[in-house]
């Protein structure tokens, strides 16, 4: 159990940190950055990681019924659409608030739907503790959202109209992205067929979990790549790739791509180490811990500087989330 929780914690470090990689990527525009991220992070790295850990990994995908591949890929497509909204929301209202809203709604759907997909339900006491942890977590998320709104109201008068507009649009985008983000865990649970094939062939279950991400992000790649490409053509920003100083942006894309997928790849390993209820219990802990880490990055990036009341609320929200994590750990022992 200690190893499983340690692996889960490592995945949370990556998950909570990747949002900060999607800021300050100039001289790239958003669409030129996202186009490269789609190719490197969403398409290439999942295949590369699976190739490294699973011999003949593609053969297990070829042996999977097409309907199961399509279901998991469809979940990836839904996630891909929400990922675009997530990136846009960060630019509008910051990492801390977006991550709080996103993970909160992702948590609700991403925890309960997989129960029915994998047909594994916690014992009554464990389920009650898990629900309690989610309630406490949502309270923490609500307080974080409240802190964000207070921060918006405290903005200087000459920026207030723009800030309120961005805050409202950013909140809506973050909400939609949270609903779509749950599709990742749902899709990974649905993509169990190639994973089971690999395990039956002698592949380590911890490594076999990578196959689920390859399928899910095939659909995610389509959504992200097509949207970014359309925006590049519309805005005529392809010249960003040869703009002076672009080398920094290229490095940022590579780092962001690795950090982003490492979070999910390692999370997939943690779910197997956690046992039969891994996709359920793990998803709660994964979201809660990642949220705290994301907020630490937000504080370090001075998102709350100059907003003392909002900052105190944000700290309170994080403290409540820490309590919810303790409930998750207890639920996994019942």
C-alpha cells in the first residue's frame, strides 16, 4: 500500500504541475503552442512510452474489438474538446481557480461512472467514507472558487469590466473542461480489453495500463490537433515557429508534454497497485493531491499577490482538501 500511495503521490506532482507549463509560452501564440503539444504530448509520447515498456504493444490494440476501441477513443475525443477549454480558461482566470473547478467536476463523474464500467463497488463503509471525502473536497473546491471571485472583485477599477468578463467566461470554460476531464478516467476504464490481453500474455500489469492511454488519446489528439490547426490557419500564426526566441517555446512544449502525460501514465500504474478499486479510490486521491500542488504553483507564480482576503480563503480551501485526502486514505483501508 505504501508503494501504491507513493506512486499515486508522484503522479499528483506531475498533474498539479503541468498547468504552470501552459503559461508564458511566448513568442508562440496559443494555437501554435497547442498544435505542437497535440502532436508531441497527446499522440507521440503515449505511443513512445508504451513502446518502451510493452513489447509488441501495438499487437494488443490490433486484437481489440473495434467497438471497444471506439468507445474509449470517443471518451478521449470528449476530453480533447474540454482540454481546449482548460487551456483557454487558464489564460483568463489563472491556474489555481481553473484547476479547482476542473478537478472538482471531474472528480464527481470520474469516480462514480467507472464503478459501473468495471463492475466493482466499494463495501458500504468504504463507499460512505469515499462519499464523505468527496463532499469535503467539493467544499474545499467551492471555497477556492469563492476566493477567485473575490480576487476578481478586488481588481483595480480601470480593469474591472474586462476582469469580470474574463472571470465569467473563464469560469464557464473551466466548468465545461471539468465535465470533459472525467472522460479520461471513464475512457481508461472502458479500455480494459487490450490491457487484459497484455497481462494475459505476461506483461506486467503496471506497464500494461499504458495501453489504455494510447487508445483514449487517439481520440483526444483528433480534437486538439484539428482545433489548433484551424486556429493557426485562421490567424496566420505559423510564422511563430521561426520567430526569434522560439527555442524557449519549443522547450516549453516538450516539458509540458512530458509532465502532462507522465501524470496520467504514473496514475495508471497507481490504480493497478491500489487493487480492484484503484480507478475509483485513486481518482479521488489523484484529483485532491494534484489540486493542492497546483495551488502551490499558483502561489509561487504570484497569482494571489495583492489579494490578502482571497489568499486567506485559498489557503483555507487547500486545508480542507488535505482533510479530504485523509478520508480517501481511510476509505481504501475499509
